[in-house]
C-alpha cells in the first residue's frame, strides 16, 4: 500500500476516462484501493430496491476513480500539477505544487 498525495477536500482534475478535463472536489478517499470519489463526477445509474430508509428506483451514484486518473490543481494557475513535499522552518512537512512551488496545505 502506497501513500496517497491527495486527501479529502482537495480539488483535482480528471486526466483520463469519460469525465476527462472536468474538475471536482474529493469527497472520499480509499487508500487501500488507491481510489477516490469526486463530487458530481463519474456518475452511474443504480437500480435499488425500496427499503425503510430510502425510496426505491433508479438512483444516480458517484463511483470511485483510480487515483492515477486524477491530478491535483495548482492553486496559482488552475492547471494540473504534481505534488511534492517540503519541510518548513518550524519542522512541519507540507505539500507543495511542483508547477509553481506554492504550498497546498
């Protein structure tokens, strides 16, 4: 299991798949599977039976995307960038955008 460089709340750009070119916010991260769920992207229809908690029918559901198919968005120019790490003077380890060098955390 490798460490993911994205986390919940990050804005990412989809670089592969049916939603290529769209950006969205990460809602859930599954580090064991290397997958993320993005708000409003990779939506599929699911047929569900009625239960006490929810109405049945055809429901739109956000499916997960592999983390290799998303790229972090640079805060300076809103383009895709890679993520690096840097230690600040006070000893904290923070994420930085490789494209511009800006802090992400």
